[in-house]
């Protein structure tokens, strides 16, 4: 099985990409694990790369290394392919998806991720898009949409942008 880490370079205010690549290499280079690290170029690139890997690989796990938006794009790129699973390494600003699980810290452990087993998850479908955890309308959706404006303000980061 191939492990493919798809990294959003602007997740976590763009400060984590280099550290994450080093951590993945450090954790996996001496193990007999077939892995690849890919840094995305855009939202569209994330989805198309995920779809490409689903078509190319016999068996793989695509790890979403970013936030909820990165996970959304990978799920939509991978949906319908039975030869892949999707994992999550949370490095985004909100990471709401992992808050649905008992121990969110497990998601940051690369060893646990690569050695763990997949579980099935229900998805929501709205307007031909698949959603893994939260589908917002009204005020919530407006806040999520506008929070990107706050990325330019240095002292407002992480979950603070949502309040």
C-alpha cells in the first residue's frame, strides 16, 4: 500500500509545510513504507491530484495535510474509488473534522496513521459536493467564508478568526 501525503502549503498560516515534510521523512524513511509527499498548488490542484492518484494507484491512503478545506477537496477527488482511503493530519486553522473523534491527538501521530486501519464514514452530499463533517448554512457559512479576510491580520490566527 502506498501512503500519499497531500500538503496544503498555506494551512496553518503557511508556517508548517517545511516542518511537516521533515517530520514525515524522519518518521518513515527508515521503515519499509512506500510513501510520497506532494505539496499542492491550489484548491483545484488538490482535488485533481487526489483523483489522479486514485486512478494510478492499486491501493493507497491519501493523507489530507491541511485543514477542513483540504480534506474536502481530497474527499471530492477520491469519492467513488474503492482502492483508496483518506487519512487526516490536521494542520489547518479550525480542523473541525477531527473534533468528531474521541482522541484528536491520534490524528497528529504519523506512526498511528500509517499503521492504523480505516473505518467507513458517512458523507453528506449537497450540490454535487461531498462533505465529511459539517455542512453550514446561514451565519456559520458566512463566518467561514469571511474568515479568510482575517488571515492578513497577524494577531488573529487559528480558531480566533471564527469568533
